[in-house]
């Protein structure tokens, strides 16, 4: 009852791909990537705004 092996994760991945389809997974990946990119830009802007302050 320990952790899952590589084969368990492969089976889970195949089932997820069958249920959702590759197009929906690709769109979700693009959305997630855009959100991470936006978060990084926001953090960079926040740090740039606080540089001049003591």
C-alpha cells in the first residue's frame, strides 16, 4: 500500500487521455503555462516597483 510505481502512473495517464482527449489536455496545458507566465511577470513587476523603497 506504498507509493505508486511507474506502471501505475502510465495507466492513469492513458485513462486520463482516453477520458478527456488530447485536445482538451493540450488546451489545459496552454492555459496553465499562460497562468504561470503571468504570475512570474507579476512577481517581476512587483519586485521592480519595490527596488527604490527602503
